[in-house]
C-alpha cells in the first residue's frame, strides 16, 4: 500500500491524526470492523438456522472436543507469540521479531492442519454441505459448519501468508510454493484439501505481486498492523469454538 | 520511514497508461468513477424507457429484445434497479465526486491509500462488466433485492441460471470494491486534514462522504456474507435460504398423490427465505442513505454558497447526518412488514423509522433557513440544489406513511412504493449528482457549463420527474401492483391506463432532456467559457488551487486553514466571502 500517509509525520503541516496513530493502522482497524460484520452475519445465519431447527444434531464427542481444544490452545498461544513479536519489533530487535513471527506462523499452521484433519474425518463420516449422518432432516448443520469454519480457516491461512511476507519478504515465496507442493502431494485426490491447498498458490501469486510491484522494508508498524489482523482472527475463533463446538457436544 | 522533506507520495506519472488508465491520482480515479456512472445511468435509463413503453403498448415489439414476455419485463426491472442503485447512485456521488474533492477539500495531496483507491475503481469496473455480461446469457428476474428462493434456485425461472450467478458475482465484487473505497475515505478524513482543518471546520460535503463511507464499511460486509451463502445455496447444494417442498417444475396444479419428491421438488429443505431478507435489508437500508447522504452534503454546500450566507446550523447538520446514519442501521425490518413478522417487532421498527423524520426535518428546515433572506444567485447548480430539497421533501413525506405496518401492508406491493423511493432515493440523489456536476465542472475541466442549456435541463427534469413519479403514488392507492408487465389483462386497472400513458410520455420527454445535459457536458469541455479559479466566489479549499488542480492538488505547498467552511457576508470583511485559508483576522464584533 502506498504511503501518502507519510506526510503527517511532519509536525505542523497536518492536523494531528486520530489517537496519534498512523494511516495503515486505522485502515486495518476499519477493515476489521467490516470483517467483523461479515462474520457477524455468518454467525447470525448459523444461529437463525439453529433456533429454527429443534432437532439440531450434537455430534461432537470427546475426540472432537479435545481436538478443538488443542486448536484453541494453538491460537491462544499464537496471540501471545504475536504480542511478543510486536514488542520485539518496537524495540528494534529484528532477529527476535522474526523468530516470534515464525512461532506465530507455526501455531497458525498447526491450527489449519488440525482443522483440516478434523474436516477430513467429518467428511469421511458422511458430512457434506447439504447433509449429515446425525440428523438428515437438518441439512443446515453441514452448511453452517463448513461455511463458518471454512471462512475462518481461510482467514487463518491468509494470516500465516501475511506474517510470512512481513517476516521474510521475497524469501518467503519459495517457502510458500514448497508448502503448496507438499500439501498438494500429501493429500489424496479424493480429499477436499487436494483442491483447497491451491489457496496457497493463489496466496503466493498475490504475495509476489505485492512484493515485486511495491518492494519495501517492513518496519515495526507493519508488524503491529499484521498483529491486529492476527488477533482478530483469533478472536473470531473464540466465538466459533463455543457456538459451533461446545454447544453441539454429545453428552 | 519518515522523510523530512515534503514530497508527494508518488511522482506525477508519465505515459498514457499510468496517467489515465491505472492512475493512482484520486482526481483521475474520481473522473473514472464519474464516467463509469455516466455510462451506467444511460443503460439504466434506457431500460426504464423500455419498461414504460411496454406498459402502454404491451404488444409492441421492441428493438433488440423483440416481443416482450413477462420475464423479459422482470429482467428489465432487475437490471434497471441493480445498475441504478449500485453503479449510479453509489458510484457517482461517493466514488466520483468524493474521490475527486474529499482530499482537496481537506487540504490533502491524495487519498491515504492511492493503490487501494485504484484497485477499488478497477474492481468496480469489472463488477459492472460482469453485470452487463448477464444480459447476454439471460438476466435474472429477482429484482435488485434478489429475494430467495427465486434467486437461490437456478431452475426457478429463465435467467436464474448463469445470469443470476453473474449477478451475484457482480454484487460480491462491488462489495469488495466498496469496502476498499470506504476504509480509504475514512482513513483519509481522519488522518490527512491540513493544519487548522479540524473536524468541525470540514465542509458538509466532507462530512457527508465520511458518514457515507462509514455506512458502506459496515453495510457491505453483511451483503458480502449474504452473497457467499447465496452462491453456496445455488452451487454447493446447501439450503440456507430455500425451504422444503418447493416446486419449480412448471406444474401449476397439484397432481394426484402430491408432487414426487424425487422429480418435482427442489432438493432442499429447512432453509428460510426470511434469512436472506434480514441479511439483505441490513445492508439495503443503509444503502439508500449511501445514495442520498452525499446529495445532502452537496445541497448544503451549494445553498450556502449561492445564498451568500453561512449554512444555518452547521453542527445541527452534522449531528443530523450522523443520526440518520445510525438510525439507518436499526430500521431494516420496515422492508419486511409483509413477511408476517411479530407485531411487536414491526412496532419497534416502525417507531425507529419514523424517528428518522426528526433529523430529516432538521436538515430541511436548516436548508430553508439558509436561503431565507439570502442574496440568492440562481445559477444552474443552485437550481438543482433547490430541486434536491424539493424532491427530498416530496419523496420523504410518503416515508412516515410506509413506516406504519397498517398502511404499508396494503401499499407495499403497489406502485406507491416505487413512487416513494424513486422520488427520494432515485431522483433526489440524481439531482444531487447534477448539482455537483454543474458546480464542480469548472474546477474539473477548466470551463464553465452553458447556463441556458443547464436551465432547460433543470426545468425539463424537474417537471418531468414529478410528472412520472407523483402519479405513481395515486396509482398505488388505486391498487396498481408493482412488477406487473401488462395492465391490459386486468380489468380493474383499465381506468388507470390513461394516467400510465401520461407517465410514459413524461418519461420520454424527461429522457430526451437528459441528452441536453450530455451535449452540454461534452460541448462545454471543449468550447465552454474559460473558468476562473473561483468562479462561484466560494470559500472551500478546492477553489484556492489552480484549475484544474495540479497532480499534488496544491502545487507543493499545503494550505493552512484559519476559517470555517461557510463564512459568507461576514461583517467588516473586504469581500462577501472569507476563504478557508485566508489569514486569520481578529474577530469583528
């Protein structure tokens, strides 16, 4: 993104900005406001479907809940490492910043991997966007589950790519392409992620466009802005986990 | 990151492509939006003409489309509504004039995120191309509101297959473009104001664009979610919006033994069409303010400038716009009184809706207070600003009627509702666009528009649009339904046909009048009288810079603002207007 906003660093030429902050940060907050409305609408659709179907299935047993709890722990840990990364960036400690970003990406990737395995398991058990084995008369169960968690998984994936670009810049592109190739080869052709992994390829193309058309050094502000996005994605999960998983526990 | 010298974020571009096609300059992007809207408005207007002609001469064969079937008529309805709402009323006032003049009016060299701005325009452009492509595969029938289940089941009618997919794709792209634009506008307003330009010194146009951007930011995200769910219903077999037991097989009578679930019925169940209505109108109601609020800003600016008086109640105007914006998010249910909602919900939505009358009335009285005892100069932009107020009042007065469930239920599916929203959201907003065009044309193109042609255009359009849309209220009360393509088939509508014929003649005259505007626009660009830097003797910052403005808007310097936006006829001042960047003077008592 370009930097007409550089100007207001010069005292006396412009009015002081909102909360003394910089444009990119305001822009990200605004994007998150809008994105929260999008997720809000999806959660509304889920709740609407749920309350209007009295026989909503509750299929998640111990195994699923343990898995989802580990995923939650991954995301919570990633928020901590992200905060440490931002603090290191503000201190100007480039090495530590990079390492904390790697840790955050690791937890994010672990989340996506665990979630993908769980999706595969549910699909194997016969769940699709329009039907499920537990309550065939409630097709909304599969639809809302895959929409909500899929949209969230997409956000986490984009977040990992975003952090990778901030941490490694152009050096991240081969890593990303490698991840794409591994993902593609490791999933059997019948698995939904054999197709879904191409999100990484699209991400690599977009990241390459940004990196080559607009080459620049990423500073502590960029780390902070990417952190805002990351924390938001974590926060969304803190709504999805109880609403979708804990409320559908098989007891 | 911080450099100490003031340099523009990006150098003036060289070469045609970077300068006029993929430009980062907010002024070029503003003009791109404006001309996109100009193309769109003529397409949308052509469709409205076809509809009016078909209503009067139902058997006449039309060029290109041939004999008009009811579904062809509904296709016109859908495309007219979608093009007008999204690509004209949302695009021209905000994307066009907002882009061009928001940075200049607050003293900024450009938008906060120029690249995002360019992406926003080109995404809008692609969205428009995708929408127009729907014409060639059979456009959808479901209206601009895309009500499910018609929109959610591809087999529900002609045009609901690929055409509807293209329609939703276009809307989704438009959502993305609007989000990019909205966060850019808000950030620019909050972060890029010149020294001295406090929020309460911003021209009301800037306030209007700022509030419109907030509405867009919060509303389009919800439409995007609705669009995702709709696409999944159509293509992945989910049933968010499709209830069970639907039959789209063309069987009109109930067969013995019932419809066969395997062959006759749509394979969905358990979904709710009302969910789509909630998601759509949560976006849809703020959307009508996205269309009209920039017009309010322009009217305020122009009435003050051409009456040579400060705006009456500046703060009240700002708070009224904010109140309209906030209330706009809690009234979506008034579009759904017909859906069988609980009377208690309907009551709450009804009260909230009527509450919007209060800030609207504040604005109207302030506009009248502004011109009262002013030395009014009746230039063409002023005529259109007065026309805006007139249409805003006429169209707004039917609002409190429709806000009441007991009146809305009999009126909702009649021509009364199109009469209401065309006056206030359609024509009033268009008058705002015309006023802005005549007002800022000298700054944008360096020439004045022709006043005589402008006056002809104004009077034809004002009388013409009232002649088209006022009778719609009467037709609605007389029971003429909306969306009927032929009135001749229904006996009780026969006495209403002469009035409909009058409306069609009025539409033909009004549309002919728009070609005066088109001619004036392009003729004045080349042959119009050369414009001075400040031809209207106005006060805001865009009139302090060269005509047309240089690449960085103020030629390497940044203005310092010492005055409010509307200091006209200040006692003791040497001229009857004090520009915002004039030197600060001791207050005169």
